[in-house]
């Protein structure tokens, strides 16, 4: 007896195949890089990939894993780089190159740093064309580096492998007009192509300024964070 394949299962199969192809370059599996434990199950950094984020906090979290593993990092076009927050997440500032104001040379600076750093975080001045993104993607694959684009507007960096977005932020610590903000709970949504997004609740930052999964829960759809 034959079996029929529903539209949902077909789309899921296609997404899985695309994901598998994205992890291959010239027939060789792409190296998985150290990823911050709080983001485990949401995103896996792989050499040669580009990732988009909507906040500096998520960019720092993506830097932290490879940095703690001994890799060099570079940050381009981020004038308000939070060194203290980066250090709390585990970024080795002694192996971090900062170019806060590259001006019109941001693309050339980014391409040059891809040659020497494991992770390059860049805040582009506006929307990047697909041609520019493709050229940098080829360079990333050649150098086995990772690019993290801090977008000002969703979609500024086309053809990224995963787009991470912060949702439902809620601060704790402040009482009725007094006290201090101590920790922030939020939901991080990871979107890979047309596949269903993955969502996980995090303390980011926690009271000790680190980042960790909220109560150790696995990423599931529809996670709610109480305010």
C-alpha cells in the first residue's frame, strides 16, 4: 500500500536537505565551532557561515564560544562596544580587535579581518546587496571564519544562515518606583530559511551578568516569559 506525503512533511524534508547542504563545502563537512551553552539547540556556529542578530547582546553571545575556545574575534562598526558585558560572557578581550568607525571602508576592513579572525562582528551602515554578501560568503568559506551581522533593520544582511531575534524582554529587580534592574528574561527566536523557528527562554543578562537558559528548559515553540 502506498503512502502519501503531506505538504508539511515535504517542506520539513526540503528544509533538512538544505540545512545539510549548507553544512557542506566542496563535499567536506563544515567545522562546528564552540557555541555559547545558552544558545545550544537554537543555533550551531559553523565555519564559513554568516549569522544575523538584532542586538549587540546576541552578537556578543555568538562571539563568546569561539573566543573562549581560543579564537580571535573582530568587531567592525560598533561604536558602543560593551567591553564589560563581553568579558562577563567569556569573550577574551586580549584577542579581540576593535574597529569602531571604519567609515566608507567598512567592507574592505571586514574582508581583511575575515582573513585573520575566527569571528567577525560587523554593523553595516545599511542594507547590504546580495552581491556583497555572496563575495564575503566565499571569503568566509575559504578562511573558515564566521560573520555575525548586527542588523539595524531586519533583512539588512541577505542570505544569512540563521537570523536571531530577541522577543518578549522583561526586566526584574525594580519594585514600586525603587530598586535596581538586576536581570532580564527574554525569548530568543532562531530562524533558518523557511524552516519553523526555534525559540528558547534565557536569562540575558542574569543577575551575575552571565547568560544562561531559563530554568534549563529546551527550546520549544510558544515559550512564554512572565513580566
